[in-house]
C-alpha cells in the first residue's frame, strides 16, 4: 500500500511538472507569435481572424465551400496594395502582385521554391508523382540541369517541324465538330479539347498515337483523377487518414502508377531503339534523351527525373493548354464582336489554305492578344510560392 501511495505521489508530481513545462512552452510560443506579429505588422494586411490561426480560418472556409482563394487574394490586393501580409500560427506569408517585384523574385536563384508547397507534389498519397521534375525541383542546380537538357526540344527550328501534327489533330477536331453539327447534337468542348491536347502532347512529346477522338484510353481518366487528388492532397493533409476516403486515395495512387509505368515503358523502348540505330520519331522525348546523353554526370537519378518529367508533361502540359483553349472558346461565345474580329483576321492570314504554317502564327496578332487576355482572366497558374530569407530592398 505504501509503495502504491509512493508511485501515485510520484505520478502526480510528474504530471504537475509536465503541465508546468507545457504551460511554459505554450506561453513561450504565444510570445514568439506576438514577436512575429510585431516584427511584420508594419506591412499592411487584412485583420487576423484569431491570434493563433491568423487568416487561416477565412481561407479554410473558402476552400470548404469550393471557393477560389485566389479571388480573395486579388480582393485583398486591391484593398491593401500590391504587397500585403497574411498570418497563420507563427508563419508569415507576403503576397506580392507587383510586376517588378514578381519578376525579381522569379528570375533570381536566391529565392527558392517554397518547400511546404512543392514537397506536397513530390508524392501523391504515398505514390511518387511529380518527384524532382522541372516543375517541382527545389534545388536550383538540379532545375537548371533539367532545363538545359530540355531546351533543344523547344527550339523554334524543332517546333516548325511539328506543324504537321498540329494541323492533323486540328483537322480531326474539325471533323468531330462537323459531325456534331450535322447530327444536331451538343458538342462538349472541354472534352474535345482535352482529347486533342492530350493527343498532341502524346504524339509530339513521346511518339504515342492515342487518337482519343475515336479510341478509348485510360489516360484522360487517370489525369482527371490525379488532378483532383492533387488539389485535395494540397488542401487537406489529413484527408487520407479518413477511412471513408480510402477508395479515392487508392484510385489516385493507381492513376499515378499507370502514368509512371507507361512513362517507363515509353522511355525504355525509345532508348533501346536509339541504341540499336533504328529510325525514331524526332519528337521531344528523342531530343531529351539525346541531350541527356551528352551530360557528363548522367546518373540513375537522372533516369528517374526523366520519368518525373514524363508525368509533368502529361499533366501540366495537357491540362493547362486544354483549360486555356476551353476558356477562350467560352469567352468568344460570350463576346460575338471579338469572335468576329478573330474570324476576320484568320480569314485574312490563312484564307483558303488547308494547313497553317509556323510563319502564319506570327501574323495572327489579334488572336494572340485574345489568348493572352484569356490567360489574364483565367490564369493557368494564378500564383506560386518562394522563400525569401532576407529583405529585398
């Protein structure tokens, strides 16, 4: 009995000490948050929702209601200026919309990508997704090496040689639209544009003939699944812990596996063909492999990086282009006077020609302005994140 009383007394004392330590730690954290507030409150910004969580409750409410947080960012920018502050716990985020400052931040290697944001894209529910590809590489030297490898694949000389594929896929889209018009049926433009852009990316980048306007393929569903999973994964770090979400997370992981497995097969097949001296398409994958082979320090990790970039091309290249074209078509439908000006310019430049040449594109000035205005209204990437360790000015 005495031993039990002794143990009980020791446990009570330990609990009291633990509570005191926790209280001191909590008080210290509160003082640290207060210090952060005092340090950065000279920068304008909206009122905080709470001392601890800052502006997080407002942003979480918007995301919970499927709203656009960037619309709120824009509203705050109009109210508090091109540079304003947001708080969340002890973290401070400086939102910048000033073109000069944005250019300085994005062009300089001093300001590295935000680890919290971009590391969330390395894996997707435990499955490697973008990895260390061109979009997500945190190390500047690694990013620069990949960029140097890929530069030849985007030269104007090489892009001129792709006009045949572009014209061919555009002709197939016109056939699909003509068929819908003849049958007096609705045309789902987002679906059609998604199919065409994925067709083009697959063909010009990796030599894959999908012909999605006629054939079925698991790729569109896989891309749709990983994009949805990416948004959820970035917003809710606890999503996969909910048993109700296990089926969805499983489907997302399977979609990632499909894309990476296909990429591995395509890369291996192309490299084998090149090593055997076979004729291979002069597409982006061939250019990347040839350029990568000239690197003195080519390693196994570089092979994995090529696979990361396969996924990056399929996801980022296809989805961004399809969305821009779809939004452009929607806005042209809303503004018939703009549509008429675009049609007039196309008639003047292209006329009765069956195919569009690379030089013709430079003459479509008004159409280029329409596409840029579409990007302004519906930006592909409405924002990005960088770490700034010290004052810029």
